[in-house]
C-alpha cells in the first residue's frame, strides 16, 4: 500500500472528522441530522480523503476487500436460509416440544447459539424473535428471560467461529487466523458461556407468570425444504473448506453465494434484498477513516505512551478491559477496527481473544450489540417491552461471568 501524501496542517481536520465519526458511533447518529452509523462513516470517509491528501485509489486500498467479500457472501447464504423458512421452522419445532420452561430455555439457547456460529447472530435474532415472543404469550411464560436469553445466546454462539459475526470476520481476515485453530480455542469458553447463561436465566432469575393469550402468526416465508437443503449443503461445504483446507475463505464463500444465486425459484433481487448494504457501507467508511487517522501517527503515539505507563494492549487483562469498554461505547465493529493495529508481537493470539471478548461484551448493555436491539424492536411489535434496565438485570451477570471465563481459559 502506497503511503498517502499528508499535509500536516490538515492532520487536525482528520482528527476532528475521526472524533465526530466515533461520536456518531457512540450516539447512533448525530444531533439534528438524519444520519445512522453507516451514513456517518460514509460521510467521514468522504471528508478525510481530501484532508489526508489521498486519491480515491489510496482510499480504496485502505478497504480490506476480503472481509467485505466474506461478509457479503455469507449474507447471501443467510438470505437463502431465511427465504427458505429454515430458521422459523426450526424455532417452531423447538417451541412445539412439550418441555418445561427451563428445558425450553435450554433448547432455544442451544439452537440460537449453534445457528449463530454459522449464519450470524443478527440474522438468527431477526428470524427467531417473533416466534419466541408468540410462544411465550401463548404459553403464559415470562417472555423476558426467553427473549434476552435468545439475544445473549446468539451473541455468545457467534463468537465460536470466524464467520459468526462481522467483527470476527474482520479479525480472521486481517490477521489470517486459522479457522480450525480458532474454533478449538473458542469452543470451551463459548460452551461454558451458554451453560452459564442458561443456569442464570433458568434458576437465578425470578420468572413473572403471565396470563396466556393468543398471538398472531409470524410473517415469515413458508418453509421450503428444497431451498433450505440447498442452503445447508452450501453452508456445510463451506465449513468443510474452512476447516480442512487453506483455500481462501472469501473466495470459497463467494463461490457458494454464486451457486445459491443460480436458482429457478428465488429471484436474485429477493436474495439481494436481504443483504445488509448499510453494514457493508459502515465497514468501507470506517476502513477509510481509520486509515487516515493512523496516518497522522497519533494512535501510534498514544499506544507508545500507554506502554511507557506499563499498559500493554496485547496483555489479556488490558485487552479485555479496553475491548469491553470500547465495544459498549462505540459498538464492537468500530472497537475492533481501532484495536487491530495495536495487538503487539503476537497478534494472532491477541486477535483470538479480541474476537471472543468484543463479541461477549455485547451482552453487557442493551446498546452493546445490534442483535440485542433487533430483539427489543421485534418484541415491541408483539407488545413486549424490554428496556435497558431489564436487559441489564437479566444479561449483565451472565455477560460478566462469560468474560471472566474467557480470560481464564484463553
């Protein structure tokens, strides 16, 4: 990558843009402007290109294309599964089992965790939340432990692989982490985290009984066994490639997405409608903004100053604390982008810890994960209110316990 042509008088402008962008990440928007996080990141990228003296080609080189390709490809795979009604059908079958409340919670946590490891936590929450909410209403069960458990299980489960969520895809792509080696490291803390989550919600939380009432049917695509099977075959094949070969993950995933797009029944426009273009724009904007800020040298100076004070970001305890704080301030993807260039001499080991911690930290606060917000929004449509206090009371103890386990095990 060619070094950008910098003009010192404009470095201050880059720093200001960087600060505004990350303020927007923290607030979720900017006052008096109709901008979300993706829009803020995109405008920030547009602003820093002239301020940093970069050309469009320089800005393009700042974008990690393999990460974007991998993310896009798995959005297509997940769209196939959702359009085939797979997620909803699995949830309905679990809901139909004659289980007690603790056993039902365990089954939902296991399903959400396992599916999120392959198909992304946000997608699983989108598909499962309406079904779980209606299940709770029909059975007269307290919906809060079930729904908070769903969100937390999706976050924890997604930490098990390098394709379970966007930040893990980024870390795996940039640091070239081996898929199988990371999976072996992550399985124990993820498994223990799911068990602790279930134990806490099943026995440590007082469930509030409610009167059973009828609920409408979920507005999701009907189950299509063939379309779901196609998606499962491609997903299984990709997992095999990731685990047992060195073939580039982004290329394999793109081939898999291409296979699924060749369909006689699902129009490509339907599939593309489920691609999260906003998230892809967020990545592009943050890559460009962070690259311009790194070029000012201020982040390297800040890290050097911290090292002079005895604070080293590659140390497990320090990295965990910083990652947890940043993930809950600006969200986990921006936090990971900030920390990736400063992981020390052994970035792969620190990167594996960062992938786990930044994901598990999302369960601490309601705003710490998009998956949490998806569950809250969809639950509200079913007449179920989950505010930040309820989430903190139900999720924080399990989140803190999972983070402690992660540090001890890693």
